[in-house]
C-alpha cells in the first residue's frame, strides 16, 4: 500500500494503545490527533516521539504557552501546514491571544527577512558576540 | 568591488548616520553591530529594516525576552550563523538563562523533527483544528 | 493564462512526444506522470530534466531502491507534497517495505532535529572529520 | 557567557558521564564528538538525543551504511556544515565508497531541483499515487 | 477562534481601510488579495508590510517585471503555494511571458541543485571571489 | 579519505579535462572555480552539471545579468555561502551594479518575510490567480 490511513484505537495493537492512552491522560483529551494515528504505523517511532514531545513540552523554566509559540514559529518558518494548524490550536489552548499571535507572526516574518539580509551581505560575526 | 566591507560611522552619509544614531539611542549601545554597518551600503533598506525591527521587537503583549527567543528559534531553524550569534547574545541580554536556552533548543529540534514526520506521513489536518 | 494545465500526448509536439516515449519505454509504464506533463510547457527543460533523472536514477553502485529512498528523504525534508507522493510510490515500487519506510522517516526526523541542535549550539567541526 | 565551549569528560557531572560512556561503548571510540560535548550543557537533551539516535541508527531492516547515507542526504539538503562533516565521516566508516558518495550527491542535487520544478509548475498529485 | 477568516472592507476599521484604499489606488485594482485581508487581523503588521512591499517593489534600477520574477524565484524555492500563485500572477501581469517563466524555473531548479552540490562537496570559497 | 581536495587540471583524467577546457572556453577564463575542481571527483556529475548550467545560463529571453541575479536570489534564500560568493561575483561581472544588488536583496528579504506571513495566516489562494 503506498499511502497511509489513520490507525484508530480499536484497530491498534497493545503498544500503540498504551501510547494513545498516555497521550489522552496527559493532555486530558478524548481522542488523539491525526499525527499520532498516522505515526502509529511505526510503533517504535510513535512511542519515542511521544516520550520526547512529552518531556520537551512539559512546563519547565519556560511556561507551556511560550513553548507552544516557539514550536509554532518553527513550523511557520518550515511551512508545515499540518504543524501550523495543530500547534496554532495548541498555543491558543495554552493561552496565546490573537494579539500575541500577531506579534509572533511579525517576529517570524522579520527574522526570515533579516536572516537572508545577513546571508546576502555576508556579514561577519561581531567579536562582541563571541565574548 | 564584489564583496562588501562595513561602513563605519565616520564614513557614513547623513541618512545612514541618522539611523546609526537612533539604533544607539534605542538600544543604549556605543556601537552598532556589523549587520547594520553592512546594510548601510543601501540606506533605504537600512532605514526600512531598522524601523521595522524597532517596531516589531518593542515590548508589546510579549516581553522582550520572549520576542528575542522566537527570533532565535527561527534563526536556528534557518541555519543563519550570524543571526544565531547576534540574537543569541540579544536574548541573553534580555534575560534568557542557559536553562531557558536549553529548553528553547529542545523545542526547536523537536519541531524540526515532527514537521518532517507530518510531511512524510502526509497527515491530513484534523477537523478539530479548523473549528 | 496564469496557471498551467497538463500537456497530454495527443497535444504534444514532436520533441515532447519523443521524451514521453522514452519515459514510457524506460519505466515500462503506459502513461507519464503529471510532473512530466507540466514540464512539457518547456520542452528544453523537460528533455534536460528527464535525461538527468534517467542518468542519476539508473542502478549504479547503489541499487534502485536505495536511490529512491534517498530521493524521498530529500523531498520529505523540503516538504514537497508532490515529490513525497511520487517518490514514495516509486520507492515502494522498487521494493521499499513499510518497515523500511518507517526507518527512513525516523532517520529523516532525527537528522532534521540534530541539524538544528548543531546550528544552535554552534558546534565546531572536529579535527578528526577533516582527515 | 553567551557562546558555549565543549564540556570534557573530566569536567562533566555523573549524568553526562554516563551518556559519554555509553556513546564510547556503543560506537567503540575513545572520545565523543564535539556535538555531544556541546549538548552536554543540557544533560536532559543530551541523554534524550543520544537514546533516540542510538535507537534510530541501530541496524534494522536497513543496514548501517544506508542509514548514514540517508542522514547525510538530509544534512546536505539543510546545509548543516557540522552534520555534513560528521555524517560524511560516519557514512564512510560504515562502508560508503567515493563512488557511492558521488551517486548520493547526484540524487540529492536532482531531488532539490525537481522539488522546485514541482512547486513552481504547481503540479497536482496523480490519482495513481493515492491508490 | 483558532483559524482566521478574511476581513472584508465593509467590516474593517479605519486603519485597515486606509491601507486597503492605498493598495487599490497604487495597484489600480478593485479588490485587495486574500493576503491583505488576512493580515488585516493585525493592523500594524498590515500597514508595515504594505509600506515595505510598496517601497521595495516600486520600479527602481530594476524594472517591475524583473522584481516580480525575483520574488517568484524565492517563493518557489521556499515552496510557498500562496506566494507562487500570487507572484506568478503578478509577474505575468508585469510582462513575464511563458518563455521567461520557463527560463526562470530552469534557473531556480539548477540553483537549488548546485547549492547542495556545493554544500555536500564542502567547496571552499575561491580567493578570486573575495577580491 | 573522508573530505575532498580540489582536482587540478594537471591531475585530471581526460573526461574531466574536456569539461574544464569547455568551461574555460565558454566563460573565457584561465582557471575553473573550486566548484568544478571538487565536482571533478565524479566525472559524470561534473559533465552533466556543466552541460546543464551552460544550457540554462546561456542568454535566452532573459539576459545573462537577470539570470545571474535570479541564481543569486535563490542562493541567498538557501544560505549557501559558496554560491552567494560565486554567483555574486558572476552577477557583478554580468553587469549587476551595487544599486541593483541592493534592490535584489530588498526583494529577497521581503519575499522570505511574506512567504512566512502567508504560511502562518494560512491564506487561501484567490480564485483570481487560478483564472
């Protein structure tokens, strides 16, 4: 089979179900997103990715909202449509207001612009940045 | 001449000097970074870029530290060595601790990974994200 | 006309038909993919691209399956939806199993993550890698 | 301090040393690469990244050489200088000959070209690729 | 609300209307594109982006057609579907023929290929390019 | 051997020498650039790439200067340091003035910015662009 279809809980094996259960419990949702249902085609990658995301996105020195906004900024830069939709929703759920989204997008746009200006003008790194 | 050299204040025209003065005043620094000295080869782009960066990076709903961290996340994703150095320094100046930097990098890495997993598994956007 | 439509064999000129014929013969297919039907708007690019792909993708020291999997890894990294679909199909036709696809995707994800970790931590190249 | 320096074994804490020891044991090397010495600034990311890389790069359905070549193809596409050097070395150690490297590079170049041709001509995905 | 909808003129505030009016006047169109209707969710970004685009895309030493073709080349490289469609249309309106489009696409494809060949072979910059 | 060194004319085989000779003749230079000396490790890729570049970059409907500027715009977007240096030099040799370079860079920066604004706001393509 060339393309994939989502693996639903009822059709999943024990290993996949255990990950789905942990996602639902951790995020307090009734259903996992398509991302996990597709990754379920490879139980090892599903489990490793979920464990990593759970560890990385848990509130730490940075709060959950800031973390989701950084995730969204990367996804917008890479042009990943699925990730923009899913992490846009997650960031809003974690408290990102429309005003914050506007500021985030302005920075992402500006950084993508000045990254290329620095490339094209071949700007050498200031000694001051190296300490 | 094929490559550029930095334009120092003493060699700059009035328009460039006015931008350099505003950068120094706004950021309370004694010297502008190489980025601006190279952009000075095109006074119109220098002025427009500085006005835009000043507007976008001023504290708003998001604080200065969060803004610099988003800028850094984009620069790391794009692999812009100059911007990683300059915005890394700026983020630290704005209060980013090493622990925050570690969390930022973990998210940037993870987002770049899952962006490709979503691409490769061709995951369709969940209806829930569209409202 | 601003956007393109596919050029079908019956509407193609002699130069385009010759390329289409060679694609069908080489790949033993009855119909060329949309990619070639769109490129047919520029016969020179169609011919050059096909000749190059034919040369590069012919089995060499690397077998056809490995070659298609490398093509797919690049396409997933770049987020090219068309290429992910077409080279995913080609890789499967050349023998890529679902287990191999899973391993491929795990590597692509991990490489995209560690590429950014190396960028962000500004890791200098080890002397050992230089000889 | 704004930029990082490598953390050597003698200066590392117990958690970092345990990871370094496992890398040396698994890869049968006497010294870990700079990548790990810089990641050591964040022991959690060091450990998680190493565990993931170890799992993903272990020989599976795909052999070690093929896996390293896929890693290299992604790194070349992203332009990560460190990763090109380190995974180029790793792929050679795993058996990639110069002839294989040449074929790999030809595919990476071609894929990056045709990815953009597909983008620019806005080629719709063939029904045949969808099943 | 998580996803956006376009803001139409009748629903826009005074600041947004002023930008829409200026776009219509400058471009002599009766309706602004979706891009501007979505940016209108953030009036500051809408205004700044429009002022910048207007300044940058005004005929200068380079004519309007060349400028739009450069914009299109970047958009194709980044794989931005919206921008490929909108700047493809704008370039054609500014005089880009199908033959020119074909030549543009051939260059964009070739540049994306050789950029990776230069990366992968780790080619050092010739002294001659540094003057 | 892990990394490459340039292959000089005196050490090259007949196939490589023939390509070097054609490059020198076509471009009227006394020495080929490092790019070609490194590609010479794979004579097939050297020859194919040169033939393609020669065909694509020959003056057509677009003049040589415009072609080199498009090449440069892509290279700046991708952040390929070698290509920015080499095609910057080539564009200047073909007549690009510093003023043109400034305009080019302004467009490249702006396109990279608005590409991300379109991504992040998830702007749907206007019917008008589809004809």
